[in-house]
């Protein structure tokens, strides 16, 4: 059963250490969350899966890790200073503020009053003072997307890697948006992570690549465990497209609060590279760009006929936090075990599981058993499969239950037979089937190598 309520997930996340409210002891900071001991593992695993698919498994994509603090001019010429805003409405009665497009039937979502102000644009960027002088002139922004630095570093990447079209630049990192109404747990927050690819193509080949990336990204999400029937592809109507986009697909997912955007895949044309290019008039751009950019560079590339072109760009841009919420939603399962027993299992894909294997002693504080547990753990770590956790609880039933809830695929139990009988053996319990198999300690590494390679 897929999770139906956000409450179930929020409760599991807090109880088992996935996600906590930021600044909790001071009442929290709205729209800001911290990832706990297991959440950081899950999020890192999701990011690693994206990076592997984008950068390691392909030969046409390079990586980048740019700064969060951004020069004001970058976000001026990208259009964010002028257009990166949501319509905001105030309730005159209770003084609450809302995104105008989130208001239903003209009523304040807080008090129900219809006495609302006209919507006005509210810029979502966090402006910050840079340097010791606070005179209002020395400011920059926390980036609202990771993409802009990919455009501004385009020439450096091309020159240092000798890339030809088509090729991409991938980046994962924090983005910041002063959302008017953050909500739905980690779905809409003010500080979040994005994994963005800018895939540069010859003008004219953009529509073909847009389709290719749509299919590729659906395939990738399915590999992360999302069922196709819980995914919807929304094609943005022409009239609703962002000013820079020629076309856009949203990959939507059936979150507990509804079918909503998980990733956007936009055809950006030559808009961004064009905006950050000096003397655009010479460049024969198809898009409407800022004229007279202060940029010192022409962000272009040589085609096969030795002609300079500004590439078009296809941009698959996913929210990492929304990804975490989606894979948890899909994996959350309540199972009826009969006779009044039930269990919660997080049926995460193995590569996403925060803990890969738990090594559990049958008896707490037994020196001999614990030493064997430690030896097994240290041996398994060498496989490089991720986190192998060592328990010392002595209550096998409780340990299994806890590891089911956090999605640990395998539990290894070390018992008296392990240390008293030759050849040494342990019990391996499978999270999903709950089946237990006796495996020789000498065969453990091969067993797990095969299991995690599948
Ligand atoms: N560079 C393109 C771009 O930033 P976007 O549709 O504004 O496009 C891309 O954002 C993705 O980032 C979204 O599909 C969503 O997954 C994630 N995202 C955007 N705003 C977010 C927020 N306030 N909280 C969490 N994730 C967010």
C-alpha cells in the first residue's frame, strides 16, 4: 500500500531520524528542514544515483560544483531580478499572506475572509549583503537555482574539456527561494537542493533532445522505485510557459497531498547563454535577450563548419528533497501479518537504503559474539556497499522491526552457533520476504556482492 497521508511519513521521519524541523528547540524556522542520521544517507544515495546516471554512465556530461553566493549581475541578466516572483495577496482581516494562485473561491485560507488585497509580485530571491560595508550597494543573492552558474561557466568548461555539441553540464546543490507559503513538509521549502542538467545542443536539434530527455528521466525515476502509474507527464500549455522556455514537460508524482511537480524538463532555447553573452546582436539569437549585457564573454561554441553558434539547451531539473519525499512515499508500506500483527516496511530500492546491512548480536554485551559482529562488519565494509550498522541491542525482534521501518534490506544475526560450530555461519534475514537463510561466514562477502550487484 502506498502511503496515503503525509502524517505517516512525517511521523516516521521524526521517529527514525530521517528529517527534523530546523531550529526545532526554538519553535522551528518555517520552510526549513534538517536531515537526520538516516535522512542524510538516503538523500546522499539519491544524489549519487543521479550523478552516476548523468556523469559516470555517460560520456557526454561533465560535472560542476559552483558557489551559492551569486553576483547580482548574473541574476539581473538571467531575468531573475525582474521576473522571478510569485503573486502575493494579503488578508486585510487576519493579516496573513498567501500566494494568490493558492487561494480558492476568493477566501483567505486562514480565516475565510474575502477582504483580500489585489495580487502583487513578490520576488523570491534572498538578497544578502556581501563584504563589511552595509551601504545597500554591495549585495548579491543566494542562488535561486543551480543552473545559472552552469551558463556563466560554460566557456570555462568548454575550453578546459574541448567538448563539442551535444554535451551537458550537471550540478547538484542548494538553492534558496523565499516561498510565500512553504508547505507540505519538504515539498515546498525555502532552502532545498536541486540536481540540474543543462544539455547543450545544436539549434534545430532541440526538440528531438527534449523528447529523449523526457523518456530518459522517466526511466531513471522508475529505477529509483517510482511506479509508472504514479507518474504523470504534464505538458505546459504555450500560454503558461516561462518567458525563457519554448516547451516544458513536468514529471509529476502522486505525492500524499496530490499529483505535483517532481522535476521540470524545459527547452530553454538560446535564452540563457544569449543573455550572458556580450554584443548579442552579432550572435543571431532566436530568443529575446537582455541587450547590452555587461558580460565580457561570448558564450558560444564552434560548429563543424568553424562557425560560432550559441547552443540551445534542454534542462532536466529535479528537486532532491521532492525526490526523497517521492521515494519514501512509494516505499512506505503497512503489512498485515495476520493474528493482529502488522509491520511498517520501507521498501526502498537497495541502492537508496540508508543502511545496507545491520549486523545484530543474538545476545547483548556478549564479548565473543560482539567481537564476531565487529569482525563481520569490518569485513563487509570493504565491499564499498555503503553503511553497515552494528547493533548491540540483544532484542532481535525489535531490531528487525526498526530496520524494516528504515528500509535496511538485510539483517545478519550472529548467534551462539556462529561462534561455537565450524564452519562459522550466520542468519541473513530479507526485509521484504522476511525469509531467513543460513550462510557461511566465509561466503558472506560473495553473497552480499551478488545481492547488491543485482
Ligand atoms: N532551473 C530550472 C528551475 O529551477 P523550477 O521548476 O523552478 O526550475 C526545478 O525548479 C525543480 O526544483 C522543481 O521541479 C522542484 O522539484 C524543485 N523545487 C523548486 N522549488 C522548490 C521548493 N520551494 N521546494 C522544494 N523543491 C523545489
